[in-house]
């Protein structure tokens, strides 16, 4: 998406000036609970699907957090979840890993797992220029994924059998998402991963999906509160801490890193093939 003056203004507001929206986050969950939705983690929802226990009369709200940045705001969101007595999923990148918070989330009955991006990492390291280059480097990305996942399991003591791929600008540029790493049943069995959050086996049971976006829209493709009012039977909501509180120092570091990577990758990418 091109960076227009309006988009840049909105990004600056969201990253540095926006008041905390954690009250709105709590309000969303309270609305779901008031409408008799059961708020569950992705892992819990998958266990229902795998056991063929879906009940069309049951309203389910699947809550997922991708911790791209700012684990401190993730901790504040987890405190709200815990206060309301709801389950949810939190997926951490290597750069946002917080073992203590992850242990607290798991002890509280929710899910903490891995938000992985090894294909994007390899693309940057190897200066890949096309989707075919990315496919050719899948073995290296898979090796990195296996080693990272094994290390994270050792550090946290968590099973991490449900994982979520991160979407980096490099993945978009090469049209090669990170979930390609797990698009191989034999490799998936080898690393003991039961579910990738973008698996069709899950998504076909979640036709009503919403994700937060930056100010001023806040939601795409619409406000999940309206889906609650329509009593859609199964709703998935994906949120990111960055959309709910302006962590100025964290956002500044991340913006500078992404700017440097973007400039470097843009120069490396060159003409498309």
C-alpha cells in the first residue's frame, strides 16, 4: 500500500498520540459476554472442531492476539482477559518473547505460542528477489523454524502445537507467506505442529473474521460489535497491541527498523522478474 500523506499522518497518530483504547477492548469483550458468547482461544476452538463437537446453537467468540510489538500492552490486555474470566490466544515473535508473561497466560488457562517468520528472515538475509527464490529457500526456513520452535519449547515449557505465521512486508513483496513453511504434512509431523492458524481446516469454521487496523478505521472488514449484535454464531477477532495503546519508544524503534529494512529490501529487490 502506498504511503500517502494521510496514511503517514494516521500512522504517526496511532504510534505516538493515540490515547489508550484498552477501555474499548474491555468493552468489546463485555459486549460478547453480555450476548452469551463463549470467548475461547484458537487452541480451544480447534479442539472443538477436531472432536466434531461444534454446536450450531452455541455462540463462540475466538480471541487471538498477534504480538508483533509491545508485549507490555499485551500484558495489559491479558490482565483484562483474566479479570473477565475469558480464554484467548497470544502469539509471540522472537522479538517480542516474554517467557514470564507466556507462563502466566498458560497458567491462567489461555494459550501462549509462537508467531513465526522464518521465511521472511531468510528472504532478508539471502537478499531474495522473487517468489521462486523464496520457495527454493524453504528448506533453510524450515530448518530455522524447527530450531527456533525447539528452543522456545525448552525456554517456556509450553507445547506450542498451534502456531501463527507473521505477515512481514517481505512476504507481501515476494507473495510468499510464512505459513508455506508448514505447508508440508511430513515436516509438520516432524515438528509436532497440529494447527497453523491460517489452515483451511480451521478457517472454514470461522466465516466471520475481523482484525484491528490503524486509526481511523480501527476494524476490517467491519466492527465485530455489529457481528455480535447480529448474533453471528462464530466470530474470530484478531488484535495487535499496537492498535490499542501508543507505546512511543517501542513504536519509534520498530518504525526505524522497518524503514531501514524497507529501504534496504527495496534497493535489493530491483526490477521484478
